[in-house]
C-alpha cells in the first residue's frame, strides 16, 4: 500500500483486530490482567511485549501511534493528551538545566509561553527569525542541544528555512525538532529536511473535526543518539534509534502523565482517514479567499504563502504540496473590526484551527493578548489582524460571507 490515504485507511488492519473490526475499537481500560505474574513483570521490565498501565500504553492509542508513524514516515511515535503536552514533555525529557536551545520567534502563543517558562527552570532559549538560517546559526552556543521550528508560523504565515536549518543541525550535531501542525504530514514530510523529531497537534488537521484534543511526537531515525549524553543508561538498550523516543515516553509521558485518552485516540484515528481529502478542499478554499481579500480595497495586507507577494512564496512552493489552509489579513482603518466579525454568518468566530468549519479570530485581542503590545509589535501582529482557518464549506458561500461582512462594516 503506497498511496498516502490507502496506507492510513488500512493501517489498523496491519495488526490483528478483535472480531474482524475494520478499525481498532476503543479499549476503555486503565489496567491489564495477566494469568502468569512473570509475564506481568516482563512487560514492566520491557523484556516481553505487553500492556502495563493506561498512562503509558493502550491498544487504541497504540493503533493511532502506528498511524502517525506511517503518516510521517518515521520510526516510532508517542501520543499525548495535547500538542502542548507533546512539546513540553519532550523538551523536559531531553534537556537539562544549563542546556540551551534555539527557537523560531514566530511561534504559537502557548509554545512561546512554555519556552519562556523553561528559562525560569534553568534551560535557556534564544528566539530568532527562523526564515533566515544565519539568525539560527548566530544564536548557537556550546550549550545548544536543539533547534525548534514550526513549518509555517501562526498567524502571520512566515515559512521557516527548513532545508537550510536541517543542514545546519546536521553539521552541528543538533536535534532538529519540527512542528508539522500547520502543514500536516499530507502537505509536508519533515523527514525530507533532516528532522530528528516531529511534533503535531493532532487536535488540528489530523483529527480535523474539532472533537478531540491530542498531540504526538515521532522519532524520524535521522539523529545519532549514541552521542547524546542526556539519555539515561536505563534507556540505552536495543535499537539506538529508539533510545530518545523511549526516554520521551518514560520520562515525559509516564512521569508527567499527559496521556491521550482512548476515546480521543479513536476520534483522531477516524478523522485522520480523510486528511488528504479534507486538505485538498481546505487549501483550494484558502487560495480563493486569500486572492479575493488581496484584491479588496478595504484590506491592508494578506498573509498567505500561496500569494506571489509573500516573502517565502518560492520556498512554500518548493517544499509543500499546498501552502496550507490558514491565512491572516489586516483591515483598513475605515472598517470596524468588531462589526466585520459580527456580520460573518457562515464563518464561525472561534479559536482552534484545522476544523472542517471555517473559523475567524481577532488575533491581538485573544490568543496573543497576554503577550502585550510590545511583543505583538515585534511579531508584526496588528490590532486589526484576523486569522482565518479555512474549512471545507462551498467556496462561493465563504466568499459571499466575506463580502457581506465588508458591506455591513465599512464606513
């Protein structure tokens, strides 16, 4: 099975499924019983395959992990209760006090907040413009262990210098941690640029229906962990490619307990089956909406890598199947932000992204409000900036909805 969707739709059946079910059923259990106590001990010691406790292992979650690994073309994945849990526990599991890492400054707001919190715990971070590999290189010190980037930034859609940073990390022997949420494994494969680890918020495009929280980290098999001194001897067993992901699972997932519930895993796994179909429709709608707004006299700027005027347009065309299903735009001074938003009827005023429904949110007043005006200004976030996560509705209905809002809100 070579095709992306074929592999995902049939991935559950690569392992035996109870009663001939076509999808892995929900195993709503916390613990697992054994006839032979020695098998229970062997499962805990890792000398024999088996299930120990729901915080670490669950058959439904395991089936989803296999699906994510197949999507990303990786070695092994670990799922978490949210994307933030996936990022935070990975950094916690792999870095120690005194270590340093470099991060893109164009970050999802919660990720930015988390990384700033790490600096209070003795792990330093430098925020740089990751669209320029020179900025990343200039920030590297002798304590740097990792570089973290997002493929496309939310909400201003800057596209990271993914290839160039990948080569730099390989030269400097740094972990290359890539957040693939905004592109999804259908639009982009971070393995192609040398990613060591890939994180995805499964809540977004992979789940797709806005009905389950989840996150994942995938080991890509491209980093030599034998020379990474922060791995505990306990986990330096077997295949070296799996040493780090085992430590992430044990010291991150187990110790922090941010486990993905089996019910959520089932929702995400079912949603993942239609990822490619949904993304094709969403990306087509996004292009149509962005082009409409770029030509509208009451719009100052549109930020979408699919537009020829975007600074990283060429990079996006080269790297991604499509330039994503999210964009943002600024209104001119004669359009009242709140009236415009409140006159949208089809487009939902809401947070989240990657939903089947098109969602709009005033960025400066909501998800980036806590940053304050100075930090927002440094990220280019105007008070009139609206982020649109595009869904699968009919294109004509979305365009008509925007037009009606302009008619109602213009002075």
